[in-house]
C-alpha cells in the first residue's frame, strides 16, 4: 500500500473514532459544568417569579427608534461596523506549523514590551464600551499563557456591559487541561487549528508531536457539550496541494455524526512560509472534490459578517465551510480588528499599517507597564474622582489617555481600505509570519526605525457616543491637534544578543560618509540574481495592442528587453557605489497577462549572471526597472493611470551568504 493511501486510511480511521468516541474523563468537572448551567436557569426562573410582571416588550420599530448609534470610532469610511476584536495573548507557540512560522521560530520580545493582563482588560473594556460584542483570544498559542484563566474570567465579566461571545483560537495541545475553567469563565467558542487527521502527517506539518493531545481536547469539548457547556467548535484546516489535500474527504466525514464545523482555508502568503500559487488548493477545487463524493452538498445561508462560506450535507450533523481569502475575499463585510501581543492595533489581516495602543495606555503610568498594583491604584483614583473626594494631584492621569486611545483607534479604522490585495500582489507585499498575525508587530523594517508617521489628515471630531465609554473615561478637548504625529509601531529597544545588534550599513564609514567597499579579499565565484516587477494597466487596450504589436512607438516588448539588457551593463554608471563587473549573461522575460486585475499587466523577470567577487542584484534590479520604465514610456499615451509595482530581488545565488529566495535564506554556504 502506498504512503498516500495508508495516510488516507489512517485519517479516515481517526475520523470514525471521533464520530463514535464517548470519552472517559473525570466526572466532577462535568457535574460542575452542569451545576453552573442549572443554577443559571434556576436563578432566572426565581427572578422571574419574585418580580412583578414586566411590561410588554417594545415593538421592533420602537426598539430601532430608541437604539443608540454604533460607535463612530469603530465605523470606517465604507460604513463597516467593527464589533469583533481579536486579541493576541502571547507570541509564543508550542508548534512550528510549516505555513505559519519558520522552523527556527521567531525572535521573542522582552516581557516588558508585551501587554500585561491589566492592559488587556483595560483595552477589552474600552472596545466593549464602544460596541464590540465578540472577543477572540489568539496567539501564538494562548493556552500557554500562565494567567489565561483569570484573564478570561475578567474579560468574561464584561458580559454585563454588552459582550456576547468570548472565543479562543488554539492548536489544542494544552486545551483539555484548562477547558473546564474556561467554560466557567464564559468561553462560548473554540476554533481548533488542525490540518490533518494522520498522526504522522501531523508531525510533519507541525514539526512537533502532540496529535493525541489535540484529539483529547476535541473529545473533551464534545463531552462537555453533552453536559450543557454549549461550546461552538470549529476546526480550521489550511489545505496545501500535495501535502494534505487528500484529507479533505476524511474531514468532511467527521461532520457526519459530530456537531462541528470544519472550515477549509486557502493557503495564504506570509513572511517565511515560502508561499507559491502552485501550493494553493482553491475554494472551487475543494468544492468540486467534495461534490464528487457528496453530490447533494447544499449551501447554507451565511451571516452578514461570516468569513466562511458554509455548506451542509443532508443527514449530517455538522457543517463544512471555506475561508477564501485568496480567491473570493470577504472584505466588504469585514467587522474585525486585531490587537497584537505587544499592543499594536491592526485593522486588516493583510495590511502592514499598525498603531501602538500600548504606548498610549502606558503614558498614564510614566511609560512603565501597568501591573496589578498600578491597575488597582488607577481604579481607586477614578472611584475617588467620581465620589469627588480626591483633590490630590496624581501622575497617573488615566482618563486623558483613554480619550487619546479612542482618537487613535478611530483614525486607524477610518484609514482601513475597501479590500486587501489579491493574488499576484499579496504574495509580494511585506507582512509578518503567520504566527505573528495575531501577535507581535515584527516587520522587515525595525519598529524603532519607523518611529513616527503623520496619520492625521484633518481634525477628528469626537461624537456624543463617547459617553458610552468605560467608567474611567474622562474629558479632554474634542479634537486632536491637526498634524499631530502618532507612531505606527510600538517602540522596541535592541534585543541583547540578537543578530540585529551587529547589522550596519556596509557603504557608510564610521564617520558617516558614503564609500565604496573593498572586494579585493573576496573569492571569485559564479553569481546569479533575478529581479521581478510588473506594469499594471487600468484598461484592457494597452495589453491588446502590445500583443498585436500595434503600439505606434513600435515593438514594446522587444524595445523593453533591449533597454533592460543595456541598463544592466551600465549599472555602475547609474548607481554610484556599484563596482563595475564583467557580466556573463543578461536575460529579460516579459509576459503579457490579460484579464487579470482591472486591465491586465506585464510581468518582468530579469536574470543576470557573472563570474566575479560581488553579487549582481543591482544589475538585475536595474534591468527589470528600466524595462518597466520603457514600457511605461511607450504606453503612456494609451494609459495614463498605469503603475509599476513589486520591484524586488526574487533570487540571489553565490557568494558567502548562499542562496536566497524572496529574501529568505534557502541554502546557506558553509
């Protein structure tokens, strides 16, 4: 039997085991869950019997008339209301999933740069006061945070202020040990990340063991639900072609007898996961595969803000869904905001613009992390202020910072775009590793370098809805001064022992003047570099005329190819600090792609090779960019809105640093 066939058999066996498992766990926590549920029902009944009859509920029209408007701070310019907040509790994880993070992990922030528990509670309270009714705790892996249970208890207490759902996204390794306490704290939903039902494939995809622990956590959810826990369980599976696409049907089989929604996610590009379009198994392909086996698969009506397209097989207890970020985005109904573990607000999963809430929050505490002692002091001061018994000045000054937080949140939300980029652009954009999407704001650019940016285009008015803010919100001027700079990233100091401490600009001397570095001590070797970019058109006319060679100025592709080759050879004359080297090869590949984006594009790839002592990345970049500029010049009469995008080095080989693909080291030289 082939490995592929045996792997599929193991997955099917796991699926059957989950459908028939009954669980064999301690009964005391189950009694406690059942007791909590029963007591809630009993107290509701007693309160109804001991109080006078309530007046009739108002009509829907009256309710709408009296309803308060949704917070302007959380409403963007496309009228999307953001009532769903994701909070990363940690940047650490006990797995190393291949699509999520590099095998060696990611650099960890010093503890003082991460949000403390009181800071998370304060931000949660602020967002709930403005209309957020769903909070999801993520990571990293949130269950490895030591104080996860008391933290959830404090967030769960916000239900009396409008919070409806408290959810968790987890890999399930440690969930079964803490699940009962989480349910008692108010947990309503679990998204379990599981990409395979084959124990061996699990170890390959996660680079760690732990499959049995994940299965135990899943069965524990089913067991608690039998006793009234009412946990909505969803399984998230990232499908990658040739890796786990054969397990789609076993995952579907899991829904036959289990009340679970299995959601298949299109493989998405993030820094370090070596994404390419060939690995992506699209929504339409998955749907066709499932319909071959289950032709009666039917669509289920989705909620307005659902990220998943939901389906159901008649007779099956559970459902399946598809998260189609790559082929069919759902940006038009997006209602989600994210706070990273170091306190950055991220308004779009695929966006790289962020703003630090942590630093603004800590201004109340002299820039220091807000621990439990400081938090209690803040609450006492606010209580005293409200009782008008505190006349002593204090350096904490919490309330003004809360107003400033709302200003900054509002401005960030207002800058949210209509939709994120699509295939062809998204994979070329800078974004962090998937492990840090709901975690630390680590970018290719140091956050300490990107200190301030002006994000205020006009005075931002504070609406009357501000009165719904949390109890410790106070009063300050109604506008933020025009042009006031707000930092996009949290300030981070250099990390001791990190590689980043030794990085310096090679073309700058110690005195700060520019100079050409010496390559006399280097050894000659074969070096190759590829650079890519694309010319994007806003109408279809340009691509059509280029393919038919009907542009008045002549053969666009031929002229651009020659221009790129000539430019590569003249690079030292154009870039002052480049060494003149003997190029042995220059090739330019230009491909016209119609019916993509709005008006099509031309993809350009320049390859340069040499036998020498220094690399040819600059020559490749010069060749690609000059070819693009030539196309622009020859087509500008037809399309004045075209743009040149995505210029970068896609491949670098040779020299001491070895082979690099899209900025990621592939084969380091010894």
